[in-house]
């Protein structure tokens, strides 16, 4: 005998005039809500899971409130019990970047969180890796195929000889030539690739493969002083470079052989490294969401926000990003900034990005995907309110421009200003120095990174069940009533320490990863 389905609705704030339907398959028309914020309400439409239902009659032009924030204005009168979808709403105008509250919110008076550690690889510059990887940097996309074959040979022939090395990563990208390399904005992809080459998970080993004729020459990518020096030979010759157009390469296999042979001393140095116990303050965590749904701001992102607060209390670093997904909450960012100067940095970066979008004749509304809308997010204003919760409740300590690298003393909560594209955001957070990544999803995505472990957090239990061998954590337990946000935040924090210590994520298990995508706002020639 089947147990009757208990209709469930979730309202985020007592003043909201909509709630989202929590049941896996949604609810049919005629359903009577038995409890919660919609007690006694009769659904006038079939309402899909994650979508909004009007709790009261909403007049034409009236604000539709979720998170006690207008996420739209009714285009027509909406009766209580109706399905409130994007076709019934006009999006609110974006907040101007003037007259904002600047550093007005006091920082939380948290006690330090002490005694939490993980097993990491300590680098000469004081940074800590969570993986021990050999990275092969490329100056231009032309060499990607050659590097791919060389990496396969290194993995097959050499890695078994170096058991302490976790893997080899070819830093493939689509930049380097056919671009206006001196145009305004071209510095962003160049410094991004330079700083990725110096990510803590690569142990300070710098190996470069160049074609020879490209615009992005090795000396421009890695000028003297920008990379570690291992001996006097390195100091004299610059980074360990293989140039495919050099006369010494006679035939394809000589190129491959050269790359493989040059990898050996790097592998030997990496193999000599051992994990050491380090405090949680060595964590540099990037948080991001993709394939978001209406549950993102209810379960996964609040849990990640609680986890972020724990990391900040531990003395670690948390980066949140995605310009277009925080733009509608700009007053939250500026008010939470630790100082007036940090608030001004937030305004500068978001203003620059507004101008970038304007040049392309688009605005922030272009961000929301068909999948976001199918998951209940009507527009970018609603999406932003759920997205920003990932940052927790701490003071924003500093701001990073796209492609910039964190300084050694840059701790706490950091706004790394990046586009919202999953792949570009992840690439820029790697450049900033991220050593472990947390990625929330409601619709589901096999997103992963080669250079950094990615902990995937499902917003719904249905997704966690179906994608049981792709999702690392089920935040849907919060909506199911099996776990509080606090419980989930602590569980994620502990999972992050285990992951940083070497426990593999599902993406690592399956060797799933996305290619690097450099943010290039300059013209293509």
C-alpha cells in the first residue's frame, strides 16, 4: 500500500507572498496544503517542484517577494494558489552603483575556531597544496595535441615510478595567438594563465611547452621573478621550456621524447614531498554554483555559507564570485565590506563588468538559463538572492580582479570578481590560488577540475539519489527535515578537510574535468 504524499511548501521569510513546492514531482491542481506557510491553500494550477505558488492574492504591479526581496512584479493579478512563473513577472531594475551602504554592517563577533587540521603539501612560499600534481603550462592552443600525447606517455611510463605524485595536468586553453595581445583587457587572460601555473597544487614546479611563433611568448607569460628557481641553471635559462619549433626537434616523436625527459626532474622533486599536518587556516576554498534551481538558495548554498563561516573562523580563505549572480544584491556586498575601501573595490569591479556587458549589448538578464527556469528560478534577481548565500555572513575582507592571485596575507572572505560561467569562474579561482573547490548544483552537472578537487553538493535528494556516484554531498536532507543548515555546514567542513587530506571526490574517481576557459575581454584578430 502506497503512503500518501505529504504536500510540502517552503517559504524563506515570514513576509514572502510566495513559497516553493518541495515535493519531488510537484503537486497537481486541487491539492490542499495541509501545513506550513500555505496551510489550507488550494492549488489552482499544477505546480512543478521548486516552483513558486502564490500564498495570497497578488495585484497587478505588486512585488512578488521571496527572501523578503522583490524578485519580480506581477504583470497581471495572480490569485492565491496559482503557479507563479517567469511569464507572469517583470524583472526588477538593477540597483544603481551610487548611494550604496558602504561598510555599514558590523562584522560578526565570532570566537576563533581552533584545532582543525588537514594533511597537505607545504610549498616553499608557504602556500599549501591539497594535491601533488605536475602541471605542464602551454603558451598557445596550437601545442595542446602534442602535450596531450606527452601527458599520456608520462602517465603510462613515468608515474608508476613516482608514487607520491598524484597526476600530470596539461594546462590546455584556447589563448595565445590570433588575439589582440596588447589591447586593453588582454592582461586578464595572460595573468590568469601565469597564476594558474603557480597554483599551490603544482608544488612550485614550472614546465612550459611553447610552439615558438605565437604572440604569447614564454618570456611574456612567465617573466623573470614570476616563478620558483630550483638551481643556477634554471636561473640562467628561465622556466623549463620545450619549444616545438626549435631545430633540435626532427619529427614528431622527438618533441614527445623531449617533453617526457624534461618532466623527470620535476617528478623527482614532487615525489620527494610528503603530506604534513597543517591547520585549517591553510585552506583556500572557492565556492560556486551551476545548474542552479530554486532549492539552491534553500539547501545547498546556505549550507555552503555556514561552512564558509567555519573556514573564516578557522583563519582560512573563502572566495565567492560570479558577478552577475551577486549584482542584484550589491548593497549586501558593500554593506558587509570590512572597510570603505573594500566596498569601493566591489563597486569598481561590478561597474567594470556592467560596462563589459553593455559593450556586448546584453545585460544581467542574459544569465538565467533554461535549466534555471525549469528548476523554478524565474529570473536573475531571484537567482542572485539564492546565490549570494554561499558567501556566508562574514565581513568581506578584500576583492580580487579577474586573474589576480591572492597575496599570502589575504585571508578571510574574498570577493573574486569573475564572470558567472562555471568554467571561467573555476579557471579564475584556480588562478587566485584555490586549493579545493565546492560546487553546488540543483539540475545536475558533471563539472570537475584537473588541478583541484571539486566537492559537488546536490540541492535535492532526488538528484543525489539519481546521481549517487557524481554528487559528494546531499544538501537535500535539509528540505527533507533530516538535517539542519548548521548540521550540513559542519558536515561539509569536515568533508572538505578529508578531501584536502587526499580523499578523492567522485569527479576525481571518474577523472571528470572541464577544460580551462580563460576570460578574454580583448578582441580576437
